[in-house]
């Protein structure tokens, strides 16, 4: 503390990352604070180290460094100083010094960062810069198309200039740029999954969902406001996304927490409550009133997906009803026996794949369009082996960044837990209250549209 640019672990307590959990009786608890995910150092303009370092445990977002790239004039002055100050004055030393300075001058435009730019990212190992010529070939036409594409992608990440709304912090811009660059580097190898069957909603559409439970004002927007007011808000949110990206059709959605984790074990000791069928039908009508779709969400708690899913299958047999599963409240594996929300839960890919197989079977039997499965995530341990999730042609999987906090923390979480662990489609959650309680404006469609891969599912709570 007190030294600008330094940060201790205790100063990096996670400002968000989970939701309030509230049942009908008004019980509410929050998980203990966690350390924020790893962040990216800004790329200081060092003379002989143009690439940025990355930390896995600590962050330094505001390094107070004022290094400047070497210019030709600066190089000349430094060269003169070397000649004057060197006690050796050997020809060999002079040649080595001149070579080093010449290299710095050549690299200076790439290493420098203007006030509005994000630090450049070096090309991946083994990829030549877009304007270079390979020494092993005499003509550019002999280069492979893959190498040219990779080099072009590297060049584009070097010139990223993220566009945030006025008033965002410098830390937000740096994390935003780091998330975009990470996504762009992954795009060429991103798993597309099996070719979807006819009637699949993704990737040609984007889903805008309102989340919560009507029995609780603290769980999300669909319970906080009266029905017509909430639906009017959804209409305006959908309109904002259409205006920001007119080329991508928008599908409105209601995302109902149907199996709700509880603060008490209940009669069966499973620490969860089932929403009744009348509430499911009610929210289904809300979705249909907007030509939208309904998501049913499972917070299984001490129960399991294997036990909870069958009860939802009659509704999931409808072509416009889809599913969400929440590892935050899956109290198994390392969290076995813990009270929901006392610790952040854990779900394995095998659990998710079980759900995928059941949905795949349902789609095949009922001859309905493919289902969408949303998996919430904002820490690594929530789904520690996410890369082993296996979408099918009948089940499309969205890995959904589900943490609250300031913009930089949300961007870091998207990069660390969604981009760095690719599955299929990506989602992002916004909290009307928790994201803004420290004065930050809610992230806008125009900002989120710059993330890569492009978001398929955006949820508001």
C-alpha cells in the first residue's frame, strides 16, 4: 500500500463474482470474497523488452512507468554518449552497441503505446510479421495461406483500439484490450462443434435474456419489477442490441431459476426448492408474449443433475424451452456437504455431458429443433475441465461469464474462464445493481460487441 503501481493480494479481494441467493422467505447470503482472477500487466515501453509480462497471481494495472521508445534522435544522442563514456572504445563494442540501438529504433513504433491505444501483443511464436519476408523463400507467393492468415491476425491484434464509453477507467481499457486480443488469437482455432441441425438458433441469432425468479426481488430483474414493467425493460434492452448490431437477429428470453438453492436443508436434505408448474407456465407466457424463448435453470445444491433434470423434460420437450445449469450451487466434489453459497460450487464436464446426452435424446425422440444449454462460470474451479464438454448437433452449449464487479474484473473473467477454456458459444452477464454500485456505468451493447469470440447470449440480472 502507498506505492503506486504495487498491489498486494489483500488489495485484490474480488469485488464481485457471485450473486445474492434468496428464497421465498427472504433468506439471503453472499459467498466469501475471492481473489480476483489473474490480470494482464500493461505493456511498458521498455527499451529492450517490447513484450508484456503476465502474472498468474498478482496484478499491477497502474504501473507508474514513463519509459519511451527510442527515436532516431535519441539513438544518436545515446550513441554519442556511449562513444564518450566508454573506457574501452573498442571497435567491437561500438558495433555491438550500434546494432542494439538500431534494433530498438526499428521496433519502437510497435513497442510504443499512444494514449488511446492498447499495448501491442507480439506475434505468436513461429509466425512472421505480416510485412516480413521469410529468408527460406524467394517470393511471397510461396508462403502458405495459413501463415499469411496468422500473420495478418497478429498484425490486427497489435493495432487494437478498444472503444469504451467515456468515463471508463484506464484499468478497464487495459483489461478490455487484453480480453479482445486473447479472443482474436483464439478465433482461428475456436471449436465450432458439430454442424447444427435445421432449426438451431445459434450462431445466426443472439439471445438477450432477463434472469431471476418472480418470488424474489433479490435474485434478478424478473422478480424485482412488476410483470409489465419488466417486459417493457426487456423490450428496450432488445431494441438497444438491435440498434448496436442490426445485422444479427435478436431473440428475447426469460431465464427462470426453476430449481432454487436454499439456505436450509429442507425435508429431503437437498438444500433446494422446486418452482411449481404454474410459475413455469406463467414465465413461459411472458417469453411467448415477446416471441421469445424460455430457459429453465437448475441450482441443484446437494442434489444432482441426474436427479433434477427428468422433472423438467416435459417442458424441455417444447421447441422453445431451453436449459441452464449453475455450477456455483452444485455442492459436490471438493464442495461436498457444504452449505450452498458458503463456498462456490463445482461441476465436472461429465455432469454437463450427462445433461447434453439427455437433451440430445429428447431432441431426437421428439423431432424438435436443437436445444441450447447455458453453463454459468466465473471461476476456474466451477468447471475445472470445461474443455471436455462435448456439444452435439442437437445440443448447443453456451459458456456464460457469470460474475459481477467493475468492468475490468468482468473482462478479466471473460478472458480467463471463457476465452482461455473454449467450448462452443460464449455468453456474458450484466447486473443492473452489483455492476454499478461503485459508480461504474453498466456495460453497453457497443462495448460488448467488440469482445471475441462474438457473444451469442447476454443475460441481465
